């Protein structure tokens, strides 16, 4: 499936704060911790716990979130399918970055070892 321009726009305008609680619920329901979630977010974006909370408090969009992030050099190694989209086939850079984060959260929730998640 290829994301439509409307899908890409919706992803850009979605706030990180609106999705973050779902990430926490997903990983905790599977026996992982909020600290592990933050480790994954930090690896991908370079944000520490204080910065993550600040971005949540400011209700930044994913567009603003990833504009401020320092994406990990190995982020391009994140491949596979998430929400029906093959990450490596997504052309829009922002949508791809959001899906990178989704994929890492998914891998964490599925019980993958942290060393495998943090390529």
C-alpha cells in the first residue's frame, strides 16, 4: 500500500501527545515499561526524557517533532510492514519517520530484545 497525499498530511498534523499514550498502553500491556519506550524514542530521535515530556506538553505535531529530532543514522535499517505499509516503500520522509517510530514501538511490544530493536 502506498500512502496518499491526504494520509501524509494527516500524519504531519497529528500531535505526538495524542499518540504517545497509545504507545505507553501498547508496550505496558505486553509487559514492557515506559522507560523502555523512552529508550526506543531516544535512540530514534535523540530526545531525552525531559525533551520527550516537553514535546508532549507543547502538543507538537509529528512534523514539528521530527523537524527537531536528530534521527539515528541506522534508522534506515528499520524495514518491514506497519499498519499495512511497507516502510521501505514510503516516499514521504515524514510519513516514513513516523512509521519508523511505530515499527520500533511494535517490536518492543512484541517482546523483541532491545539489542535487536536498537539496530
